[in-house]
């Protein structure tokens, strides 16, 4: 939120992404932000609070406790920065499986089918959940559609001189990470070479419930660990 340190705020869109540079495959595991998990040093809390309590390392630790995967990198951004990054690559195209809207973020909504999104609309498409039948689970899937759209745009433009380099500078400007520019360039190149036919996306399922007065998701830990092993 405005005025908060994005490295000590509550996470909103949580995606664990893996790249296989040998096969050109990639996977994104979506984690609903209200998942009730163990956060290193802070007991059980909603996973989105891991960033608030313990920063990027705490978020990585909470993801590890849930999926069994230790992240090599944590990349954090905020809504306006995300919008600027999408605009910097010329917008993205996604395939939307259903029409939905939100009176606060997108009154007119998003139509079903193939749609082009500039920065603000990409943010709204990734954030809206109340008009989706699966709520936070469907929102997480929409975030993955956004990631696919970003990947397709990067892949289409990767051979254009200077595009990857400008993208790295954009990430350095709009994301927080201690990865070096050289590491970010290598990650960008690896991402650009992912085969779209070898991208897998999945969302950790669970059941909704309450802890005290707080609405939470009790994640299917067995499924999360299975996805992590796969």
C-alpha cells in the first residue's frame, strides 16, 4: 500500500516459478495469499504476511515450508511498478476463459477470449477475485495467464537489439532484488528461451475456513509437496 516499504508489506500475488535451462521448460506454482502456513520464526500465519514479518527471505522460507522448494531468487515489486514494466514491453496478450469485472478496479470488466492488456489492465486482471467463481484460486490462475502473456511478449521481442538489456534495466528500476545485472540478464535469456509448449501452471488447492476471526485458506500440503517434487 502507499507509503509502505514493499519489502515489509503483505504480499498480494505469490508465484513460485521454475526454469529448466536444459529442456527449455518452465513451471509456475500459484499460492493463494491467505494460505495458512508456517513462517520461519513467526509460527503459523497467512503466507502473505511472511514478507511483512521477515522480508524476502521469510517469504522464501514460507514457500519452502509449503512446497519443499528453496528459491534461488526472490523478486518483489509493487502495483505501479508492475504496470510500468508491462507498459515498457508494449503490453501483453492473454486468453481470458470467462468474463469478469470489479467495480473498484475495472468497472467495465474483461471480456472472454483473447485480450490485449496495458499496464493498469494487466494489474487489474491479476488482482480481481470477487467476481471469479473460484475466488483466490482463480485469481492465482489469472496471474499465471499474465505471466504467460509477459513471456510471449519477451520471447517475441528477445532478438530485437537492446530489448533484453532494456528489460534488465527496467527490472533494476522497478523491482527489488540483490541479484546482479549479469544474473538478471542470464535469467532473462533463460526465460526468453522457454518453449511455450513446455510451460506448466498449477495452483495449490485448499479449503477456506477461519482462524479466530480471520478468513484463511488451509492449503493441501500433500498436493503442494507433490507439485514441488514434480
